């Protein structure tokens, strides 16, 4: 499990708190640099007939815009930049952790990072809900035309469910990324161990190697899907704040 260990690169203490620059901080910085380079290359010289980089940026942005249109409606357009930023940052962090041989670290395999992103979404939803509806935002938890004692019970459940959103959002991403990397490590160990076993070196390692290749491809797919799910759930939560559904 050493692949998930947080290593201090530059110790920093501020007001009694440990805010050291770690390997997780480094790879989040790498992710942001990679994103900035990707967006700059794709948008520096926009053309009527886009090149591949411009087409990739436009496709991702349009993908997020359509997702918000479908889940929030026309008012969701104003949130496209933020949801797009969250989506592409999670995607970059997920994919960078799959780079072999360079000691790549996956920030999203730590619940502290995913919880930070989830709390950001939760706070944004609360701010939008209260800014748009005021105290009427609490009607989100109150079922209409329901027998009062039952309505109180349902409202309590809905409120607790609402408060649990950042935790479920964070744990879903963290658990998927952690589990995938553990499986890759386990089967990678099998390749080395079985590859030196018996009279025919490497013969016994072929099967776990094939499984590891398949798992690596699956992990790439999971990295993309989890970034999409995170952005999709953020859009659905925004829909509740904007439209009180």
C-alpha cells in the first residue's frame, strides 16, 4: 500500500498547522499544468475548421454544457465553467496516476482530496439555492400534500440525505480509484512472483500479465467514467438548488 503514502517534499508550517508540499500536492500541480497546456494549445489560435487539439477542447466543453442543459436546463449554462473545471481536473488526476515508471501519484485515491472537491460542490449548491430561493430553499426537503407527521419524518430523512451528499460523492471516487490501483499492484506482483517460478521462467507470469493489461485498460475507462459521474452528480445537485426538484 506504499503507493498511497503521502510523502512530504517540502515541510511547511503555518500558524501551527502542517501545510507541507507533498507528492499529492505535486501531482495536483502537474495535473493543473497539464490542463493549462491542453487548454492553451486548443484555444490559443481558434480556427473555423478546428485542428485536433481545438476539437478535443471544444468536444469536452460541449459535453459538459449538454450535460448541464439536460440536468439543470437553460439556467445551468452559467455553471458550465465551474463544472467543466471540476470534471477536467478529476479526469487529469485520475489519468496521471496510471502513468507507469515515473512514480506517478493519484491524488483522487485519497479521500481528503475527493472530499475537498465534494465539499466545494456542496457549498456551491447551498449558495446557489439560498441566493435564488432564500429560505424557500428548505422546501426542497418538505414533501407536498403529505400527512403532517409523515411529512416531518420524510423531511428529516431528506435533510440527512442532503447532508450526506458530499461524503457519498467523495467516497465513490476515492474508493473506485483506490480499489483499481490495488488490483493493478496485486496482479503486477503476481507477474514478478510467478514469472520466476518453476523450470520455465516467465511462462507462469503470462496469465497475470494479460490480466494486468486488461485491468490497465479498464482503469483508464474507470478514470474517465468516475470523472463523468462526479460532474454528473454535481449537475444533478445543482438542479435541485436551481429548480427545487
